[in-house]
């Protein structure tokens, strides 16, 4: 299979290769800048180039099938003069691109709750897709972000429907231009709700997204789905099994099996504020649990499209002055264990401790994502 294939079924199959996942490194200059400044770095194009190069210059092809880039990164180069795109392609890693242009508030008059958003960028998407394709991108990502209202413990119907419609319109345009769309209806983990609330809202959101895609005539075997695992809100203080990987896996699979048709080839989970360790362990448990069903009960590949779940340790090391080589090695180590988790084969007793340099518990929640 070629990294420059134009066959969408082939692209989906390649991205869903067994034991591999996607590096979500598409942070906007604003979002990345906030992380860089927090790490004691200046937010300049050169600093962003250096940071991205820690991943695109690393040997990730054994565990990474695709990397999502921000549009500005499509034109950047490594220190050795190779473009990021060339470096990724040389390892057999497909290049994707972030095509949304950030979030904007929804009006309360339409029935939205305070703080709910839709996503910008549809008006200019078609003209941009041809450029991205020419630069080597063969898949794309559009992120919708939906908080669970802290007073209602739910997402408004208006927000669910508008974001689903935008995701479907984006997917239709991408497919028409030979680019496979990753559909990302992210339900944010902010809040004090338990996992039961998250489960109910996940079913609503995924069900509406699948309906909107089918209504637009989008072939479901020409998309991948990126969603969050069913977890409690980060401020949940209750007792019980909701932070247990087996519970998270069981409820996540129940939500998927009730809403996502088997034509969808892969579910690429986002880390969504979980620690690197939690992301890996929960992904591993999802695959272990799925094996208890037959292939028809869980027909999709369960893998990852992690951002902070693959990057947090590297950024921490880089901020402390660790060498480029050490940071790149850490990127490779973290990718490797997630490749194992994508097979349900990560076992600390066999593979050694998770390579994260950060605490295993807690969260990596951020409140500033979504600004373009």
C-alpha cells in the first residue's frame, strides 16, 4: 500500500493496521503556544518546528500508521533538510491534516446551553482540500467539542445536531477530494458527572453523527471515528468502579456497539485529558475486553489517535533541557507501548513499566483548546 494512495478504502485499512495508531500532532499555533510558554519556551514558528521535529524525526513507523499535522507543518522541515511530510512518508506513515479552524460560541437563542460551541472552517474547506492533497495529505481531521452542561448533566439537542451536521458536511467534502475524513465528535471530560452520564451522552452524540453521515450519503467505510472513552468527569468525587479500566472498557464498547455500524473500519480513541499511562492501560483493556466478544460483536479496529497521550513526556523532557536524541527516544518508547495496547498486548510484567515520566494518575486536562 502506498502512503500516497487515493483509494479511500485502502487508506482506511492502512491507518487501521494492526498494532498501529495515529499521532495527533495538529495543535494550532495558539494551543501549542500555550503549552510551549508553560514549558518555558517562546511561541515562534522556529520553536514549533523544533518541537514537532522531535516526533517527525523519530523512528515511529513500527507503531504509528498516520500523523495529523497542522497546515503550517506541511511546509516545515527537519534539521537535515527533509520536509516533515517526506520524513513521515519515508517510514510508511501517512500524512493527515487538521482542516477545521477552531471553535465558536453557539447562540442561546437556538437552544444551546452556555459554553457550547460549533466549529469554524466549512466555508473555505473545499478550496483548501486540493492544496492539502497536493502537499501529500491523504486524510483529515475535523474536531467538534461538546461539554456536558454542569447544571443539566447533558449536551443540548441543538449542539448535538449542529455539530453532527458540520461533521457530515466536512466528511462529504473530504471524500469528494480523495481525502479520508476522521470524524471527531469529542465530548469533553470537564465536569463532576459520573460515567453513566457520559455513557448516555456518548450514545446520543454518536447516534446523531452516524445518522447525519448516512443522510448525506457518506460511505461509512470511507471514514474513521475518533471519540473519547466513557469516563467520569475530571471533577467526579464519587466512589465506585468508574475509574477502573475494565468498567471503562465495558461501557465504552456498549456505547459503540449500540450506535456505530460495522461498516466503520476503525475507532481511533483520543486521550482527551487522560494521563499517558491511563490512555495506554484503558486502550489495552478495551482490546482485551473486545476479544471476549466475537468479531461480529466488535467489528472495528480499536486503536488510538492520541495527542497529549503520546506527547506529554516528550514536552516535559524538552522543557527541562533534555537532548533532542533523548526526547526522540522517549517518543518512540511511548508510541511502542500504545502499539502494544492497540493489540491488547501491553503487560507491564512482561514489557516493563510504562515509559511515561509523568504521574500515572490525575489528568492532563486543558481549558484552552479550540483556539485556532
